[in-house]
């Protein structure tokens, strides 16, 4: 995780990026900027508190940012951080498979996130604690946990990952995967084709395949793509004839 921090938190934007309700990618930019400039935001809120206009809102925002639970949630919902943790271990894999492995190694994955939240908290004198829990509680997660890190891992991180996995499985069920694999037929993604994926594509598009030996042709092309793609780019400007160009070598 810390190997990725410099790149993740190196944003130099002077203004907080707008948080759009309908654009999820903007949330990553906003949260990344906030985590990078957490101390500066608190300083600005201190200044606004001393003014007549806006001091009430500034006080409310500051109290929110000084809550360690809010800080942990912000770090966890910055999904770019989670993806970077995964990218350090596997170079090419599906998004669903990535989160499944993160779920399997939840303790290791969350450790980096919690350390990041703790670093920001210590820098800004924020108390690292967990919410008070009771035997009977209906309005928030209350799974038993001995440590602060364990509490947030069990009650925030793991439920978030489970929710993402469920959403991905609902959105992209197994019966439409052959159609999604068709994306790998684009010339720039031929190198990602495998025997399993080409077989799935063949079964899914059996009525649309013009030639019987289609699968063998693409397998051969994908196996040679890494070696010939630089030559192809240097000798042609069209991307649509990559397969035929490879087969002529």
C-alpha cells in the first residue's frame, strides 16, 4: 500500500474537485484530494469559524472531519486505493475476481487502509477510536471486535467489499460473460485471449462466426501479438487488420 501512496496522493489541484452525485468517478478524485489536503481543509475551516458568515457550517464540517469513523469511511470508499492494492499483486484480472481476492485477504488489504487513516488522524490530532456499542443496537453495524482496526474491518470494509461483489455479480451474471469476452477481439486486447475465453466466445457467438476454424485463428493471433504488435504499429495505421496481418507472418 505505501509503495502506491506517492502516486495516489500526489494530486496538486488547488481546489477541491466537485463531488457529482451521478458520476462515481468524480468521488474518487474528491476523496483523494481531501485525504491529500486533510490538514489544510481543517485549517481553512478554523479560519471560517472566526468569521460571521458561514461559521456555523464550518463548525459542523470540522466536527465531522475530526471524527475518526468518518476518516475511515472516506479512505475505504476511495476505491482507487483498493484497486491499487490489488494491482500490486495481479497484473491482469477481472474486476469481480479482484474483489473476491481482496475479500479473501481482507485483513491484509484493510491493514494498509487503516494505516493510511491512522497516519492522517495522528497528523491532525484526531482520536483513533471506535463508536460505543451496546448489546442491543439497530441503526448501525455492531459486530463484536476487540480492537479499533478489527471493528472497522468487520463493520465497514468487509460489508463494502461484499456489496461490490454482489453488485458486480448481479450486473454481470455468468450467462452474459461470453458476450463480454467479445471485447477481447479488439486488436489491442488480443494478447489477453486464452483458450477458455476463446471457447466461451465461440459458444456465445456460434451463429455469427463466419469461418469454422475461427477459434484456432484467434488463438494463433493472440499468441503472436506480443511479439508482432510493435512491428504492426510501425508498418500500418489501421487497427482492423491486425489478425490478417499476423497470419501472413
